[in-house]
C-alpha cells in the first residue's frame, strides 16, 4: 500500500466528527427558520442560565416559572454579544425573534431566561436524537483510533 493511501486514525476521526457536526447544523438550520444565529444565541443563553445549576446541587429543580427562574443565572443582550462576538444590535434583533418563538423570556430589567417550553423541547431532542448520535460517533471514533 502506498504511503498516504490509508487515512490516519486522526483524519478518520476528524471526518466522522465533521459529518456529525454538519448533520447537526443542518437540523438546527431547519428548526430555526433557516437562521443559524438563532440556535447559537439560544445556546449561549442556555449556557448562561443553566451554568448556575452545575455546581449548585439544584440540577433537579422542577420547571415551574418563578422557582425555575430563581435558580437560573440571568444574562442580557450585552453578555450574549460579548460571548458570541456578534454585534449587540444583531443580538438584540435575534433575541426579539427568540422571544416571539417562545424559546426565551425577557424580564423588565433585560434579563434573559430560557422558557420551560424551550427546555422541554430541546432537552427532549437532545436525549432522543442528538446525544445518541454523538455517543455513536464517539464510539466509532474510539474504535478507529484503536485500529
């Protein structure tokens, strides 16, 4: 076999991971009205909000409005713009759309929170489709790396 004709395990792993990522991006693109910035911003808001639960010991808090929001760490358009590197005006426009879609809520002070509807919807998708696909991809990569 000629040198370079057999892909290295790292290259194979990169291809498998890229295939998973592109498939996932295509789904997000369609689920968010073909606007790829919407899931990016929703994800950043989610990470800000839920990040407070990681070390709080309150990971099993029920999703019941005020109690839920009380344990969530708020964020605002400025912090999301800083986290993503997007212009604040772009972030503000996209936040308006996420509020219209019912995925986030904005309090009077500008604090942004995921809605229970968003957590149920996307948490369900993660568990039913995305996580199993990611784990399958990781298993395939692990097997290729051992060869």
